[in-house]
């Protein structure tokens, strides 16, 4: 590992050590991978098999190899092709700058397609101006792949990457830096870091989500993350997502919707429905045949939206009058008019 990569890993551990009182053990756990480790399961060669150490830049290609098969794509249109092309150009540049070579043979239908899906789907239908996406929080950000399209397609966008696992966090750092957009990392400014709402990337560990101001985020993304974490952490983060989202802000989830649930049995959807979120979109697709994982978009409730689709007492009363008038063949309203006239 290069000295600067060793220093990066040390900075992550140092930040975690200093912040330990804010970072309980359950908050910094990746339950699924810890389970695999306990069972002494490893992935085949060429794929990261221990996420709890950092192996330097070559781990980036190993992470990319985790996308092991060509993915299905029910969308298949020119928007996807353009995004895959843009994603590939960026990744060629980033990997080259790190002295690595991208596997272009498999790129488009794996990494490229995943990036394109997660960039297109949350923006794929019209929304009111107040719901336009200007700030994004990517929770459990892998090696950082989602920043590829989100930051380069919209230079004004504020993208927040969040993670707590040393391998992922350090790779995100290298990847975000390689993208060449403005980039600030909490672990580089320990003790002085302040969240800034500006175009580019803010990198923050899970245990410092408190640094993101209330009601400041338009979109939270959790792609293939929540089913792999313990329910205490998921509950905590759902509370944080609700806090940081603007009213009406979007929460995009793409995973196997609990058909695959390697940790405990916490039901995210049920929790969201009962805790101030409203389901706006769930693709009616066959999981893993038409797309990998079921895309859903929940919204943090904007009270005016709910009020506008809930009948008021006045509307209920007016309808009751119409119903009685209908039953009496118009007699009810005639009588009421006569009574008013005779006064
Ligand atoms: C299966 S990967 C998905 C990565 C990414 N969302 C993607 O689609 O490429 C799960 C991610 O969750 C992250 N993760 C695990 N435990 C976490 C925790 N306690 N806090 C934040 N992220 C965590 C991992 O480091 C990894 O980045």
C-alpha cells in the first residue's frame, strides 16, 4: 500500500477512536459481512473478501468485480446508454489516475448499468419544483460509485457520501478525490469540519450524521444496504433520514425488498409507512429478471399534500346534503330554499 493510503486508513481509525463516544459498536457494524467472516466465508479471487481492512487503490477494481454478472435492464433506452457512456469515461479516468486498468469488456452491463439505473430512476418522472434534487445523501456508499454520475451530471449538486466501514470509507475517499470535483472529508479536518452546502462532495462517517442540518436534503439513497444492517442501526438511520430530509423529500431504496434478508427481520417498509413517510413509487417489475432489486421511492410527508387529499368535515357535510337531496328527488334542497325564502 502507498504511504498516503496507509495515512488515509490511519486517519479513519484515528477519527473513530476520537469519536468513540458518539459511535457505539452497533452503529459501526456491517452485520452481513461480519456474519460471513465468522463463518469463514470468502468471495472468489479478485473480489474484496475482507472489508474490515484497507488494501489500497487495487481494492477499487476488486469492489467493481463484486458486480459479478451482467444485469437486466427493463428500461433499455437512450437515456441509459448515454449515462453508461458518461460513467465509463469517468471511471476510465479515475482508475487510470490511480494506476489501475478498468475492465471495459464487462463494465457497461455491470458497474455502468448500476450507476445509470440509480441516477435515472429517482429523476425519471416529473415532480413539482419544490422537489427538485439539489442535495443527495448516499448512505452505505460502497466504493463511492454513485458520485460518478450525480456529481458530474450536475456540478451544482451537493452530494454527501456516508459510511462506517474502513475499506469502503477509504475507497470512497480515493474515488471521490479522483472524480476531480470539490471534495471535503470529515476525517481530513477532525475537530474543525463543518458541513457546507455547496456543489461537490461532502464525506461524513455514519456516526457524524448529526453534522447534516435538519431539512436540508432532497434525496436519500440506500442501494443494497438496509437488509445487511442490524435493526438498531436501521431504525436510528431512518430517524436521521427523516430529520435531514426536507418535507416532501425523497427516499430512494433499491434492494431485494426483504426476499433476501441476511440480518434480523426488521421490516423497513412497514416502519416507514407508520412513521411519516408516504410510498410514491414502487416499480411493478420482476426482481432480478427485469432489474436487479426493486426500486422504491418514499417521500417524507409534506403535511399540505396529505391534507389536500383528505376530505374535510365541510366536504363531508356538503356531500351528505347532496346524498339526502338525491334520495328525496331534489326535495331536500327545494324545502330548504322555501324555508329560507319564508324567513
Ligand atoms: C452491499 S454494499 C452497497 C454499496 C453501494 N450502495 C452500492 O450500491 O454499490 C453495502 C454498503 O453498506 C456499507 N455499510 C455497512 N455497514 C455500515 C454502517 N454501519 N454505516 C454505514 N454504511 C455501512 C458498506 O460499507 C457498503 O458500502
